């Protein structure tokens, strides 16, 4: 089996904690110049953007030198550039570092902060923030949390070790415990284990359950329940412990909705009302990644981390509900 040659290191530094874009020129194609290929690849960009980047010397090769606009197309070579960063609404909540050593960083992420750059969320992400604040440009995410979910996220310091930590999650060797606030239904028998098959289609906001072999398994436990008030309305609330054995997209949100107790503040389940607009920090999704527990694959240390956050609908329901 032929081993793939790794790409050369980036000749450009990060900007605001964000890596430059790396583009490998395809092995086959009818382009005469690098510029012609990038114009086609970036066809969604405004007219003249690619030409302007070449003219300004912003597209560079592996040697760090600007690629001339007339440079011949060379299959298999790489170019780098920084994309224009979108204007982002700052997420006004702290990102706490729970633990840090030479190999990992464990952060306690607030609601509304994306884990890694994606789409319109680039600099306002946990990864970019931590790179800037900790001064660790090599930091990478070992897994992800939804932007609307708060709680613990594991990051790796050394790129060569990232695979070992990511494998912990893919091999289900991390014990993950979540907490949620949702309606209380006295007729719902708990604890129980929910098993179903969940699919999430690209471009569709909500995941759905379908017939077939289960690929999503969650244990649901009731920690406590009470009746609270928001203005003149009474609400029967439950605080739930959720233990996912698998990691399908929106798994816990889907399973609690299936049980008839959708998580408070969810813009997708049971009815799609989202996505939540940037800058709208009202009524955060009441889902928290409370604990991470695993044996470190590099050091052999036994780790157990716990979030110090509280879910607002449980601690102050009226305030969370906007009453």
C-alpha cells in the first residue's frame, strides 16, 4: 500500500487564531494557470476577488513567495491564502479552561460559541479563541459540541498526537455525561435506554429517526423535578442525566423529543424554528456536556473532568423564559 505524502507545512502564520486555506491543485484538469483553477474553484466569490488576491500577492506557494497571476498550472502542488474573515457578533460569555498540560486542553464552552471554524463562525469559535488566548497555534479539537450546547470540549496540543485522542471518541472509550432541562412527565418511566436509527441529511437542519438497525443509544435518567413559575404560568420541569453510548448528530435532542420531553430552548425539536440568529442570546438550549472521563492514550493518566456551569432554566426559570 502506497503511503500518501503529507502536505508541506504552511508558509503563512495563523490570523486571529484561524489557519490559512490550503489548496492542492488536482492531478487532472484543463487549466492553463493556477489563477484559472482558483477562479473556477472559488466561483462563489465576488467578481474580481481572486484577481485582486493575486495582484496583492496574497496567494503563496510552499516557499512563501507570492504566486504570479500567470504561473503555470502544476498538478499536485499546493497554494495557501487567508480568506476574508466574515464580520461576526462576539459571543459575550467566558470560555473557561478546566485543565491544561503538555498534551491536552479541556475547555468549558458557553452556549452559542461554535467549537471550530465553520460557515459564518470563524474567529468566534472555541478553537480560535483558545489559540489566541493560550498562544498555542497548534491546538486542535479532538471532538465537537453543537454551537448551542455548552460544556466540556477536549483539545489537543500536538498535531502528531491528535489522532490518538480522536480515536478515543470514535472507539467509544470516553465516558460522556450530559445534563438537560426539559418538561417533566410523571407518566414517563425512567431510567431507560433509548435506541433508534438517526439520520442527518446535509443541508437539512433537523435530524430524524428512521427504520433500521439502531445507530444511536442513550441512557436517560431523571435527577430531580419541580414545578416552577414564569409570570402567571406554571411549568413542570425535570433535570435529566443523559449518557450517550454513541455520537450521532443531535442524538440527545432527538431522543428526548421522542420521549415527549424536548429540551427547553431547542429551535429544531419538536418544531423547526431555527437556526438561532447570530447575536440572539436569549433562551439558550438547556443542554450541557457535564462530564468527560477517559484514560489518556499518551500519558496513561486517568482523567475525569466536570463542568462548573449551571443550566439557566433550572437555576432561574422565570429569567430564562423572559418573564
